[in-house]
C-alpha cells in the first residue's frame, strides 16, 4: 500500500501523540521525527527523510484532521495518534548533547516505567516502593557507573526478559533464564549466551541436524531453518529464529531487529520473501509426510509477521490467531484482532506436533499462539518463556536505552500467558544439566510416537498441496 507523500499532503504535517507507547511523531515536508515522551518531557530518538517515511511506514490513514493511524511497513500493529499543538516545552533534540544529570535520568527512568510498563502486578513488583528506596541513594554527584548499577537493580526483580538497560557498553537484562543460557552456551559451544547471533545459529544448527535428522537435513535462512524426514512418514522442521533469513549482507549479519523503522521494514520485506521460498522448498521435500514435527524449543524470536507467514502454510481457512492491546494510561487501548488465512504456495494439512520450551520466546511465542489456533496442532514439551509483549525501546536523556513490555497478547479465548508462558498439551522434559542430549531428545521422541500412533489409528495421507 502506497504511503502518502509528506511533501504534498500538508494535513499530515504537525505533531502527533500516540495512544499508548509513549511516542510523539513530528511530520513535515522534510520527513519525520520520533520522540519518546514521559510526562512533561520528550527525547528525540529517530528521524528520517520524506522518502524514508514512505519506505518505513504504510497503511497511513488520516480519518479526520486530528486522528492519524499507521503501521511500520508490512508489520501487524496499528499505531493511533492524536494531533497536538507542539512538543513539550522540555524536549531534547537528537542532535543535542546528552544530559548526564543523574537525578534527572533516574526520575525519567522511574516515570517511563510507571507510564508504560504493563506487568508490575503480574510480576509481583512494587515499582514505586523500590524507586523510593533507590532515589535516596542518588544525588547530583552520583557517577554514571553507580547510576547504571542502581537502575539495573530496579529491573532485575521483574524477571521479564524483554526488560533491559544498555549504556552503550554493557547490557543488563531482567533475566529468568541465566542458568539455562549458560548451559546452552556450553552444550552448543556458542561464543555467547545471546541466542539471536549468527554465530549462535551456526553452532546450534549442526547439532539439530545430527540429533534429529542423522545429519541428512536441509538448511536455509542463514542456518535458522532446518528440515528433513525424521522417520518414514514423519517430517521435521526446526525454526531457530524469525528474522535475518535473507541472503543479503543485512540478513547474514543480523543479530537483532534494526532500530530505525525504514531499516526494520526493509529487513522484514526481505525476510518475508525468504520464508516464502524456504517454506515452498521445505514442504516440497516433506511431501511424503503424513505428520510433521515443528520444533521451536530454541527460538530467538524476531518478526511476528514472519511467524504468521509460516503458520499460514498450515491454515485451512481464515482463523483468529490472537488479539493484542496496548497499555494506555490506567487502562488498555482497543483490541486489535489478528487473523491467519491460507497463503503461500505449498501447504501442509496433516497433524502437526509443535515442540516448545522455556527458550521459545517473544515472536516465537506469537508463532505458538498462531499454531495453537489450528485444530490439527498438538503441543509437546514445556511452556514457553512468557514474554509475548513486543519489547518497546525507550531512550533516556543521557543516551542510555532501555526496553519494556507494554502489550497484552491473548488467545482467541482471551487467555493471557505473559509471565507464565504458553502451556503444552503433552508435558515432557526438555532441558537438563545432568544429561542435556538425552533429555533434549525426549519431546522429539514423544512427538514421533504420537505421530506414528495417530497414523496407525487413522490411515490417511496428508501431503503438501498447492
């Protein structure tokens, strides 16, 4: 869908406040500027030309003079804005020097969580009480290292892996998987505990191929996707992440989603083209399978839209996959419904056994919601991590960047699995320090058993069909 030209449509020009997300959007003939707004302050964090706006955003709709809706190009979330007269009197332009004032930055950090973080009650954290105690430790002489340590200590109790703070040199995550990350780093001989790195994919994929396909599997998408026949009639498809699948330098070197919207949109477009080709090849190679094991027990997340594209290869008719709401003030924004429809070239109609675990995270969990909405899908393993909300990046006056969770994803039945993770139909062990390889086989073996048993009970053939 064509994005309106900012040079020509003057009704778009001006200042806009997002309903939720804490964003202010500034549009002019020259392009766009995005600001984080917290209370009566704002910090500019991104800008781009008019042509970059056209590449970075789509489905731009101005219903009347004071309401604007848009999406990041090809993404799923609609962002709604109301016209405002100007930026807050206190605003920090992108080109301005960052402000090191420790008291200012502490209060900004405190207030942005109060304004936009959605899960204090669910995570069992009294944020205001914590912050009162922490503020007593801070004055005008507090150094950057000490301030960072204090801010990091505030987020740790949330145990929400989408919450972090980064000062440009160090990243602290509110991590509930620290021990598991260390275990996997050792078992897969990874250079880092960070799952989304290309180097991590390159270490994990050969293990997957050996363990479940006897080394005879096919791989594509920069070592992110592997498939083959696990047993006669039982196919296997492993998805390690949902971004960085393209053959360009951007895809091959990606370790996270790009922060700028035009770059984000460009990689998503490339990834959607790549996954379309990969799924055609994989389902063609698995055409003789009556059942399929789809393994996302290790999945670093990425684009929800890429997960939806995969799920639509198993979809027989239009189905509601999940709903989404943003925290807005003391309440929630309107419900946004997301549907799947049969799409792509080849599709698979037989039983699917979806393997999940605590390292199924973020967009991997949205993919899990999509697959659970299909009647032929059975889940095996352990619950997912429980970080379904997108990670919303926020920018402090001193240049530090933090990430928070501010969205409620729910199943078509209204179930909320933030924090607890998405449950499974059949529970098995997945990760174990004492015998990693043997325990990691259990969910896979159980899925093979279920697939073969189902095939014996109802002899049927479900090949991929165009």
